[in-house]
């Protein structure tokens, strides 16, 4: 089960890092932060108790950052607030990056760095 969760987190890192051909002002930093989030999820998965496989997991769909974070939350690895904060900070960083707003992107990523260090 842990191997499956670790593989899902690694897949999430690749999915999160895959962006459009146009790179924004902080695309590289977003990619690095995605890797840091994947490390956090891997660590949480390694420490969590195994959870039952859901019906959704058997439907041959790729995991998304949200579905992985939700699974970690349900397994008791992350709190509701942590899941919400991680999702919102990464969404905000991506939106700012796509709009070419480097200051907004940097602020969102700084918020994310604080979340990852707690």
C-alpha cells in the first residue's frame, strides 16, 4: 500500500510539473515547489496507517494533487486545513504565473514554503 501511495505521489509531482509550452516568470520555482509537496506527501504516506482501496481507485483514473491530498487527509496524514492551504497556495501560484504576475506568484510560493516547513 505504501509503495502505491509513493508511486502516486511521484506521479503527482510529474503531473504538477507538466505545464504549457509557455513558461511564466516563476514556472521553475513552481516546479520545485511541486517536488517539495511530493516529498511531503511521500513522507506523510510512509508514516500513515494503510487505508482501504476506494472504488474510485479502481476506475483507472490518474490521481490529481487534490485526490492525493484528500486520500492523505482521510488516512490521517494531513489535516483539512493543511490540504486546503496547500491546494489554494499552489492554485494561486499557477494563476499568477499564467498571468505573468511574478510578485503574486512569489508571494503564493512563499506562503507555500511556510506551509511545507511546519
